[in-house]
C-alpha cells in the first residue's frame, strides 16, 4: 500500500513538473506582435518603401504588393496603394481564416486585447499608446471592427489608424489587422473643387 502511494505521488509530481516546465518554455508575450507592428508603423510615412515587395495585382484604382515583413502570427500580409492625386497606402495582415465562428471570435478578442493600451516606440524613442473601444462580434452581423488611434497623436502620422476586423466571406471568417492613414476624418470636409 505504501509503495502504491509513493508511486502515485511520484507520478503526480512528474506531471506537475512537466506542466510547469511547458508553461515556462512557452510564455504568453506580445513582443513579436509589438516589434512587427512598430516596423509597419515606422515605415508608413515612407509609403512602406522598405516593406514593399513585388506587385501581386494591379487594378485601375489600386495596386497590391507583397509585404516583405514576416509578421508574427499572420497567415499573410500585403500592402495596397490606392490611386489618387496623392497616393494612399495601407498594410493588412490576415491573422486567421477559419470556418469556425468561435475560433475567429477567440482570435479577434485576443488580438484586440493585445493591442489595447500597447506601447509603441517609433523613431527617436517617440512613445505612443494604442487606444480604442472594442466592438463585440455578432454572428448575425457578419462584420465587426475595433479601431485604435495613437495617444498622443504623432505629428507625422496625424490620421493613422490601426484596425482589427472580423468579417464573414462565405464560407469562412477572417480576422485582419490593418494599418492605414485616412485621407480625412469622417466629419472633415474635403477640398472644394472649382467649377470650370
């Protein structure tokens, strides 16, 4: 009986030590996400020139480029140039593609949680935080997004937006992370064109 109890205790200790060591080997951290996002944000004022790869698709309104960054946890990522008087760029990473709604919600909530309050360091050790309220997913709605802004505003990135979105594209859900600079805010008037 004593030998059986000793064996049981040894077996229990073995499993506990294995579980503890597994947790130590795989810490939960957003350092890779933060470092990669900092690289993307830092290159936006340069129109993603150091991240822009080969052209994937060219349309009359836009050009899509491969992205050279291996973004942490992303399935893929691309850069889009929108054709306008002054070119506008965005960067997008697909974080997950799945037919399982619950799996997509879990990824969406994890990503929004990681970004909320994240501290970003840009050139010259300029420190910013991401801030914005999370929109809760709704399976019937088929789309939700959480928009973050920089606090305080970066003078060289006044209209920078970071967005996490979850959208249904039959038959799959996609969670995307997008970085873009809005041409103007929704409540801001555009330039008035003169009549000819």
